[in-house]
C-alpha cells in the first residue's frame, strides 16, 4: 500500500473546495501540468518559484504550506522533540551547536576529539555543528553513535534551527 502524503491530502482538499485541479492550477500559473502534478504527489520537491505562485491562489500561508512538506519528511517524535528544543532554547546560538557542545562538555570531549573519533575533518565537523553546512545522514549517524544520543535528537535540533515554531506546530497538527 502506498503512503498518503500530507501535502497531497491538503492540496486535494483545497482543490475540491475551490473547484480546482492540478491541471487548472498549472494553467493559471503557466507551469507544465506533469511537473506540478509530480510535486503535488510528493514525487519531487516544490520549487520556491512555484510555491510563491500558488500560495495566493490556494489562499494558504507559506508557514502552513511548508509545514505540510515538513510533516511528510519527519516523524511525529522528531517534530515533538524539535518543538520542545525550540521552546527551551534561550540563546541566539543554533540549537544544534548548543546541544552538541553541551554533550561534548559533559563527556569531557573537544570537537577535535570528536572529529578524530568519527574520522571526519575537524573543519568540516565545525562547519556542520555551526550550521554553515548541512548535516548529512552519514555524519548524523556517526555523531549519534559517538555521543550516544538518538539520531532523532540530531534531526530535531536541525529541524528546530531551520523552521519557526509555527511551522513545526502546524506540521505536528497535520499528522493528527
């Protein structure tokens, strides 16, 4: 059985309410129907250009639309952890940076020691921890193992740094 995507469900409800279809919407925004249809079915990501064109037609906020995409990518558990981390965070520093540095301090490790332990360049690790580069799945797994923390925590911290509390809360609501 194939997965039903939040984005697809939400858009289909709007189409029904507005007597629209992906074909009609594609014509309105002057975009290839097959490409738009592929985005609606969550087979490919929405481009920012398409999002900006369709939001006024669909009468949906960017936060709400983004939340549907986020809900399709992350589990309920990760979303809850991200919201909790966002609410508890009180500094301007990234949550990922703060949390990893706290764990390193508790374990009496430096970022240099961590980079050696996971066999990753120190400068590369620093760029990831400080949010200058994305955290790959492979590196996330290595950090998770080395620091003895669940991967879901790392995902949640990255998510909390990337999105507003409103987007995260909308995403969680759309999974209910």
